[in-house]
C-alpha cells in the first residue's frame, strides 16, 4: 500500500466565471419582507452542486437549526406563522406550491396573497419573515423535499409556531 500524506492533495482552482451563488428575484409585487433568491446549480460529469445559503457575498443570520422536510404527493402543510423567526426554505426538487398571506395589519402588503411554484423546475431560497402566514402543497406525483434553515432554533418547550387548519375560510386560497 502506498503511503499517503496531506501534501499529496491538490488545492481546488478558483471559479473564474461570473456565475452567482444565489440570484435575487425582485418583484414590486412581493409581500413586504419576503425574499426570493434563485438557487444556481453547477454541474460537471460527476453530478451537480447547489449552494443553499452563503455568507460569501453578504452577511446572513447563521442557521442555528437546519432540517429536511419530505412531503408526500398531494400533502398540504398549512397554515402556519412564526413570531420570532424567519423561515428560509430551500426548494430544489419536486413540484411544490408555497402560498403566503400577509396578515400584518401594519404591513404595506396587508392581506396580499402570494403563490409561488417552486422545486426542481424553479430552485429557490425563499425567506419568509415573522407573522407572514404560509402553507406548502406538494402538487407532484412523487415525494418532494425542501430544507428549512430558520433564523432561530426550534424549542419544543416553547414552540414558535401558530397554526390554523388548511381550509380556513379566512384565507382567500383553496388548496386543490
């Protein structure tokens, strides 16, 4: 067997293209405080790599709690909001509809409804601020997943999540 040392390794070469890690998708119509960033995938013959979050270009609140959510076909996770955290959902596979509803009375987008179709065909990092109600629906025929990297950790003794049933008549959207 050949002896191996750390000196035998070769440093990676810098990326010399202008491909961004994350790309803001701006829209004047977005709910106030919501941010959508396109996730950029780099591929080579081995497969691909998609950066989900990075402090390389701007400061970010580090994710103290990261988890993967799987959603069975047709499943609905709605409606919820948080008081003390922003959700940061990285959607990279499946056919997921994320619906947002602004119930913050002091918001310039109060009562605005936002519908986003994301997943394999539209990879995004979606930041949802506190008090913005949201729901997730897997519209595909196979299990979909997304990663949440919230700005606060989940405390089972003091959960920061308020819920209401997915078909509540006070929200002007019906999951179908």
